[in-house]
C-alpha cells in the first residue's frame, strides 16, 4: 500500500471516529490492514534487512556493504 493511500485511510478513519461512526472507522482500518505490505522475499545475508525485489537487495549490498555479501 502506498504511503498516500495509507494516510488517506487513517484520515478517513479518524474522521469517522470524530463523527461517532466507530464501526465504519474499524472497517476502514481493517481494509487498510489487509491491503498492507506483504512479506518480503529477499533478505541481506549480512544485516538481515528485508527487500521485496532482488534488485533492491543487490543495490543495498553494493551501497551499504561494498558488494561483499552474496545477493
């Protein structure tokens, strides 16, 4: 879920709470939770930082660990 979408969901839930619509606020938050980030498949062998794509891991290894970890 993009940060903007998450922010919009939180804002909508807060507005619903302010209006006394607690069930609607819960529905909004539960929906946002379901749409949240998924488990990340690639982890750095040196520091265990997780990444969604192999390219992100390779870039991390090059920048942070000077390419010394196996991607």
